[in-house]
């Protein structure tokens, strides 16, 4: 069977041409089988190119200022001509297929800056990441220096973003008890950086830091992650936030942990997709997470993650219909 080549010229994507990026992301969201095949072929073609982007997850409760902070980070990146893309997951819309403009309205982009912003509908009411959003990140990481993924996260719904982000920034509000809630939910190991936003002046920032540090002292494990009190409104300590994000990336690269981390994340993502599709018993028939790992390793080297996942889920359905 011959797959029609993707109607998108990769060189235009690599040049960061907006029209072309938009067309590529539309293709990823198109459910028609012929278009899906083209989308997989496009992602496969891209795997031959380096994926230099640092993938940053920005997560936190609704309204803490994630989008506002991203706007500021965009400005900082634009000054240095860094290419940046934002994948924003909109939890208010569960219906897939439509890009939403809400976040774009809140994020200001300097004219001519190499920035691309796209919203995706959430997978569930908790703001989970859809397969399309994952595919978008898989694509964008070949084209950018930084890909920021904004997700609303409360407690357990955090987990999707850790399957895709190299660095997770948890954004909270001062004096909100957010950190305590995260500790209680057992998800405080997720963030690499903690940003307490809306700390609009130095006095507030000091108090906010003390408040969060007090909550963190309840944690048993050693705490080496940076905690920053910032303000998207008054531009307080935003360069520090940008520096902390880049320092974490540097840490991963210099310790040779970025590549193994991504491999582990991809397998965790595939395993969660299997769970989503066929449940715990289905995963067991496959041999559990080790079975996923084994299947993954056997796929053709030039196949993208998205393609491997399709093959994996396809094999499950085959298994189902032939064993029930
Ligand atoms: N005072 C103050 N207000 C802020 C700051 N950052 C954001 N806000 C305000 O907080 C509100 C929410 O900001 P957003 O950036 O939309 O927050 P968000 O976390 O992206 O919100 P959702 O995507 O809806 O979860 C807006 O009214 C912002 O103007 C800040 O540093 N200080
Ligand atoms: Mg937002």
C-alpha cells in the first residue's frame, strides 16, 4: 500500500513558516483515515531531523497566571530570537477538533517574533492532554528552541504533562494553600521548578516564599528544586524564572539524562494510552509496561512515537477481536 506523501514541505516547517506549521497541525488533528496516514508519514519524515527543542510544561490550578507568565517568557525568548511554540490545553472544551482562541487572546506576541501558539481541547474535564496535543509537541520540537505546554493541573491530573515535558514548572498563587494540596495529593515530586505568581512586589514575594517554604518543610524528601516568587503583572523575577528553566535543561543535558528521560516518558505515555484504551486487564494481556517496551523496540527505527503508538493500539484491537 502506498501512502500519499504529506502535502506539506518539510523545509517550510524547518524554516518556521507559520502557514505551514498551521497546516501540519491541522493535518495531525484530521481524523479522516487518508489524512491520518499522511500525518503519520509527516511525523516519520521529521524523525530524521534533530529535535533540539526544550519542552517546558507550565501547569497549575486555573487562573494562577500560567498564560500571563508564558507571555512574558515569550518576550524574553523573542529578544534573543529563540523560536518558541506554545501548546495550550483548554480544559473548558472537551470536544476535540477545534483550536480555541481563549489563550491566544491572553498571550501577547511581539510582531515578527518567531512564535507559534496553538490551543487544543482537553482530553477530559481535568485538562488531560489529547493524542493530538502530544503529536503537536512531537512535531514542534523539531522546529523550535522551546516548546511550552500549558495545562491546567489540579492534583492527579498533573500526570499527563510529565509524559511530554523535560522541565515541569508548577505555578501557584500566594497564600492559596495550593502547595499543601499538591503535597496531600502526592504529586509534589512532579515539578522541577515552583513559581509562585502574583507576588507583585518584593514584600509580597518574600511573604509568599516564606509561606511556600513552610508548606514544603512538611515534605520528607530533600528539596533541591528552585522556588521563585514572580509576577507576570509587574515583571518581577521573570528573568530568574527563565534562567531557572534553562538551568534545568542544561542540567539534564550535561548529566546525559535528557535522552533516557524522554525514552522513559514516551513509554509511560504509551502505557497510559493502552490503559486508556483497554484498561488494566488489556495492559496485562500485553505483558504490562515491559510488554509495551518490548513492542516499542521492535518497531522500525524510522517510525515516530505517534506511529508506534498506532501500531501498538492496532495490535491490541487485533488481539481483542481474535481472542474474545
Ligand atoms: N496581580 C496579578 N495578576 C495576575 C498576574 N498574572 C496573571 N494575573 C491575572 O490573573 C488572571 C488569570 O491569568 P491567566 O494568565 O489567564 O491565568 P491562567 O493560569 O493561564 O488561567 P487558565 O488558563 O484559565 O487556567 C488574569 O486576570 C491576569 O491578569 C500577576 O502576576 N499579578
Ligand atoms: Mg491559561
